[in-house]
C-alpha cells in the first residue's frame, strides 16, 4: 500500500465515527500524493504525514450555564489546537447543535492549510460547542459564553491560540467571550478576532470572508479573460459569509438570485434585496421565510433546492456537505461555469469530482474563504501595534492576499501537471509551507 493510503486507513481506524474528518483528510492526502511520492523516504522516516494528521492537542470540557427558567444546562466545549508550525493556532469557534469532536477536527485540519495559504504567520486550530444560540435570550447567550471562556481561557492567548467567529459565533458572542477573558486574565490583548470596532476589532473583518470569496473568484475569471459583471449567482446561507458575498457580488455588477437558511430558501429573480436580508438576519435574527414580506414577488421554498436555479456562478456559503451530487448535476445541466466555496467543505467529494469532470471551475473553501482568517491575522497585527487601519487599507490588503493566493494555487497546480485543478493546487501549496516549517523545527 502507498504511504498516503496507509495513513488514510490509519486515520479511519483511529478516528471511528468521524466521517467529515475522514473526508477532509482524504481530500488533502490524495491531492498531495504526487509530492509525497517524490519525498517518500524522508517523509516516512520522519512520520511526516502521521504528524500532519494528528492534532497537537485536543481539549474537551464541560460548559454548564443557567437558562432563563433557572434550569442548569450542560454543553460540551472543544478546542483542537491542530498545528503551530507556522504561527499561533488560529481558527473560529462554531456554536451549533451538530458540533462534535469529528466536526472540529475536520475544520481544524482544513484550517492548517487555509492559514498557510494566506501567507501570514498563523497556525491552525478550531473550537466550538453543541450549544445552539438560536432562540436563546441575550442573557442566556452571555451565560454560555462566559462559562465557555472560564474554561477555555487557560489554553488561549494572543501568542498561543487566537479564536474567532464561525457558524453561530458572531459579534455578540465574541463580545461576551472577550469581556470574560479580560475579566479573568486582567489583560487587554488580541486574544480573539472579529471583535467590535470599539474594543480592538478591525474594519472590514465582518465583510472579509464574503468579499474575499468574490475577489478570488473575480481573479480566477480574469485569468481566463472573463468578467463577473452581468453574471447570475446562486448563494446558499444567509449568515456572515453569505451576506457579504452577496454584497460584493452586487457591487461587482453580478445579480444574486438566491439565499437560504436551515429551514428554506428564497428565489428573487430581480436580485436579492440586501437591506431586507440584513434586517431579517442581522437585526431580527429571524427566519428567511420573512423575506417574502419585504419582496412579495420573490419565492420562498421550504427545505433544500437552492442549486436547482439556473445560474452562472454558485457560491455555497452555509455549511459542510450542502451541495450533493444531484445538485452538481442540476448545476451543470443548467450551465454553471464556477463553483467557489464560501463555507468549509460545502461540496461533497462526489459532487466536487462531477463538477471538475464537467469543466466547472471549482475553487475549494480553503482557498476561496481564506479572506476571513487572513483579515483576522490583520486584526492581530493592528492589535500588536496598537493601531487601527482604515477600511480601505484593510480591504486593499485583503484583495492583495486573495489575488496572490489565487496565483499561488494556480501555479502549484501547473507545476505538478494539474493545470486548472485548484483543489490539488491549494492542497499542495498549503502543504508545502507547513511541511517546510515542520521539517526545519525537528521532531516535535
Ligand atoms: P453564520 O452562523 O453567520 O451563518 C450560517 C448560515 O448557514 C445560516 O444561514 C444558517 O442557517 C446556515 N446553516 C448553518 N448550518 C446549516 C445546516 N446544517 N443546514 C443548512 N443551513 C445551515 O455562519 P458563517 O456565515 O460565519 O459561516 C458559514 C460557513 O462559512 C461555515 O462553513 C463556516 O465554517 C465558513 N466560514 C466562515 C468564516 C467566517 O469568517 N465567519 C470564514 C471562513 C469560512 P440557520 O440560521 O437557519 O442555521
Ligand atoms: O473557517 C474560518 O476560516 C473561520 N471561521 C475564520 C477563522 C478566523 O480565525 O478568523
């Protein structure tokens, strides 16, 4: 058996019941096979792949909190500190009932390569809890966040591990977590990113993942002489990433006709009304079914279906494995030319393969959504120098990072004979830097 296959089967054996983690590892290791084969002897001797797939540290803890009825609730908290070869652990905190250790490991593993691709000095980590902020009062969310940090504070710090937002963790949650960290540690430091602007946050961090997704998509199209203006776009999700992807797509002259949440999706043939969407999701924290009250001519559908609409570009921005093989077939039949992942691993392995085989330009999440974490690293820089940069300055840097990221993965794909395969390009380019740092630092 080849070294790559041996390590994949060991990962499956040692981590039972964690299908998303297996999926993420398989995707990466299979696409770096060509590099591994060239260096097989030294990698095997150094157990390089075994070290790469094993998190440096997994932390699991109890999170007790009191709800509004006086009832004590107990959730599980996690932080996986995956790889610190190129910088302090960096990655978001996901608050969603589906969170378990396998989900956090898959996200942490992806984060290692994504962070490497940003070109900035950040290692990979991820955390979260099965707590569901949906339907909770602000006081309940605060109680949870304070309890979560009362345990997690021991393991994080501006030079060790810097968490941020992800699904279910937005500005409100980061604020409560930051306040509790500062209270316990008695230091005002950049331990979290995605902070409010009044206490150390960076301008453009809120917009960064969605904007970055459009910047890299536009750059990829530009490299083929195509513009984004006038294109029709389907977006899934209606959260942080989706909203600012829609905003930038509209600014670039594209027409976005869909958005979705976990209960349903809207089709608005005239283009999504972004002000309405922001009010429903950012202010009211309501369901997407409300969108019809703002735009009577739009359609609301319960359940899945966002990929059945005829579009040029599809941007999955909700969650993992939300774009299945049948969806990929519908998209291709409807003439889609680009799929770029705003979410982490939203496309199943079968769907990705189908899209690529049918000539669709496919940008994987670890490249396409790297603008969020890259701007988090810019927030860390600003915190370290105790300065604030203007929106334009941060946005310019973000654009520059996404543009060079695209050329980096494009060149890596070409170098190894996989021209146009950005999955292979992203995995190889992300891997090379981490491996170089790991090798230089010896067996640790
Ligand atoms: P939000 O919590 O702001 O929004 C998530 C959106 O996705 C919501 O509309 C939510 O609907 C929907 N969603 C979540 N889970 C499911 C599900 N199981 N089925 C269907 N829909 C679902 O999260 P973000 O926008 O921050 O994150 C979206 C994705 O982008 C995630 O994969 C995240 O890991 C990734 N990402 C986020 C970054 C960031 O900076 N925030 C950076 C890079 C990647 P509902 O409200 O009904 O649950
Ligand atoms: O998946 C991701 O890259 C994020 N949720 C953002 C992480 C960060 O540290 O900003």
